[in-house]
């Protein structure tokens, strides 16, 4: 079983638009990452996202390439400062691969909680648009791979 943790793509800043939709660069980031995931034949049952516009837009773009069975669903408890307990419980209830789209510092904290790694570990770095793939082995989660827009040739 795999879990994909995703930090939303680059958003506009508060001065440009207080709802913080994805910027043009953010759309480019998520589309490049989506195509990369599609080329790796990644399939997920559902993509869960926080209620923030930038996470919803990122999840929607990912879903278009990944053809998720259950689509895209808003999930409480994925906001930047939320405790990770609810997300851990959601993950533990799954039998299929899922994707969670959220924010910093939440994604670092969740990745750390699942893997036991220090939140500052290089494997848990989430630049905008980063996808971290965790695989369940025995009773704990291991980092299988991580991909970011920067790795795909898009400069930060």
C-alpha cells in the first residue's frame, strides 16, 4: 500500500489575491508533476485535500491525470497547523492507495509521524508541488521516493 503526501503547488500571495489560488507557475508545477506521476502509472483511489483553494486546485489538477476512482474530496484536518492525528487515522482506515494534498508545516509533521524521521530530514522536504511516496512495510511507513517540480526541471 502507498500513501502520497503532496504539498500544494505555488499559490499567489495574499497581496495578489487573499483567497490564494494557484499562480501560473503553480499550475505549471502541478501539471508537470501530474504528467510525471501518470508516466509512472500511479493510481490512487481518492485524493483528499484541505479546504483551502490552492490545495483544492492542486488536487483537481492531479486528479485529471490520475483518473481517481473516488475523485477529489475535501477532508478536515489537513490545514497548515492542524494536528496530524485525524490524518493518521484516515490513512490507517484505508486499504487502497490514496493521496493527501495539504500545506506546510502539516505535511512535514505527518511525514515525520508516519516514518519516524525527523521533520527536518531531507527526505521530508516539501517545496511547492512536491509529492512524497510512502510505502507500508510491516507496521511502519518507509519513504519510497520523492519528486518535486525542481527535480523535473522547473526552477523555483
